[in-house]
C-alpha cells in the first residue's frame, strides 16, 4: 500500500468535471466567487484582463459564494474574472531532488538552480500519525550543541520548542544544529522571515555542509499569509516523504508564531471572530494538527521526524497565547535567555528553565544522575550569584553552595561553545560526569570533616 500511495492519492484528487466560477467582489485579502461549489482547501486559478493567472485557495463560504484567497496579490482581478478549479485535494511534489535546494511554498525553486525533477506526489495536508501507529521515543538524536545534548537530550520523534525573544540567537542556533545533527536529513521551514535574513541564514548559519543535506522552504513576511501557511505544510509533507523512506528527519520551523499570525490573518479575512488577544479560534485548532505531523512510526526500518519549532516570545512574555498553547502540545522546550545573551553566553540556553520530556527515556543512568547533580549545582549558584558578585556571601554556611560557587566557571564553560564548534557527545558526556562526580566528592569530604569535628567536640 505504501508503494502505491502516490498513485492512489493522485486518483483520489482527480476531477471528472471542470468547474469555473466568476469573481464578483473583493474584500480585503479575499475574493468572493459565484458558481464555484468547491470544498474548503481546493486550489483554484484566477484570470485577469492581461491574460495572466494567479493561484488561490478556497478558504470559506458566504451566502452561497466561495471565498478565495490568492497566493500572490489581487492586482488585475476584475468583476467577472474567471475562477477555475485546479485541484480539490492539493498534491505537492517532494523527493530527494529537493536536497540542497531552496523552494517556496508552492515547491518552486527560488535559488536560481535548474528545475527539480526527482519528485513524487504527496498530499499537502496529510493527517497526523495515529496514536497507536507511533513508536516510543527511545533513541537519542544528537544536535552537536552541548547544552542540549547534556542537559535537555532529544530523542528521535520528539517535538521540541525553542522559545526566545527577538535577537537572542535562535536562527543561529538552528543553523548550528542543522550542521551538527545526527539526523539523515534536515527540512527547514523559514516562515514569515525578513527577506534579508534568508540568505544570511543559508550562507552564514547553515553553510554549504548543512545545506547539502537540507531542504529549505521559504515564505517571507511580505508574501501572502496563505502562502506562509502552505510553506509550513509543504515542509511537513517533504519531511514525511523522507521519513517514509526510512530516514531520520529533523524538521525545523522558524517560526510557529508567524505561522499563527498568518492563520489569524486568513481567519479574520473570512469573518472569523477574534478571541484570545486577537487570535482566532482556528489558530489554536490548527496548531496541534501542524505539530502532531512530526513523530516516529512504529515498525522495523521505519523513519522518524523530530520537530524543532521556534516560538517568538513577544516582549519576553512566556505566557503569550501562542507560547502557552505550544508549550502544552510539545514534548519539551528550550528557553533562550536575553540575560545570558547580553553576557555573551552562547548558546544563550537557560538549562534550568529548559525541559525535555523524553530525557529519561534517551539517557543512561549515569547521564541522568549527572544531569540532576549539574542542575542542582547551577540552581544553587543562581540563588547566591548576586551576593557573590557584591562580596556579601559568607563561605562555610553550606558546603553544597560553596561547591556550586567554586565550580560555576567550569559548568559555564561546559555549557558554552562557539558557533562553529561541533561538540562530540561522548567527550561532552565524560566532562559532565567528571564535574558531577567532583562536586559530589567535594561535598562529601566537607561533610565528613564537619562530622569528625562534631564528634571530637562532643
């Protein structure tokens, strides 16, 4: 069945009849079309006076008319313009020919290279993996970033969020992970990015090494909200293709917040009432559908999609609606701290506020014990950091806090690295175990000395 899936999808989407309606009015970003009884999500083509056509999508209905939004602008659309059916169930072309390429939300190359020929058809809006068809997340996925691999280890099939305000290094971190990941393929969706940032990310953050085994899907902030939504879904479809060929895929999306903004624009344009802080209900209905498309499939030789999604935290407010909703759906979160970024701490990951919900399944016992000890040392140092800086801390009151202060520099060095550095996991793990053991030994020796002094005094 899996071998014939593309052919079956093509037959299911075939239309025995042609449908053509006519545009009667324009309202904001949408066109009202008469005589076009098509289902939601159908792709259509709109003609204009110059003989040009533009693609669009049915996004709603109003008084017997279909509401269509275009993937481009509305220039040239006139009353009575023909609107014809392209496909009721949109299919997209994906395949190994996408590797090393940069495409838009329609799957068209935008990197100036030749046409992409090695493709197969897949549904754009494939349903998420069923709960009982998923496999447990038990295999680790290495990122090459020490702070993640040591303190919030990821697993194949996990969905992790990267929460950050603007300008704290999330795009740089994604590029570093794409270069250093142990996944077979990376699919990177840049949704709502500034046009200037796209080549910077590809050439500076990702580099030739990362691009060679990656697919880049781009929909910049100046493009139609519908095209931004489609780009995110196209990236998911591409990742699903590689997963179904038995490969481990790292799907990175920057950012889910701008996907939500695009969905809000589409919802408002078809008359959907705003609810939480201006977001429409469909935003919160679609988020889990998008995020649940990642995961691992049960069965021998099956592949996986590990999702890494950035969430732009506006004003560094972690209770912002999209951040709050995403945190409840995802399997963990990495918090980027502006305070750490301002100190030159890269990556600016606050490991105490970051959580991986699969860490217990993908780390061995020694690693888990060292994580707990390191987390305790970092938390103790954070409690007294200000006192230490102003010289108000009195040593000797608590051996654990004294040890945390003494080793704070070593722990900070372990959790930082340059943008170009790829951290080899076994070496990093050995350093974590050494520091955890050293801190435990120091505390034990101090307590034994205290016990001896207490016994002698008694």
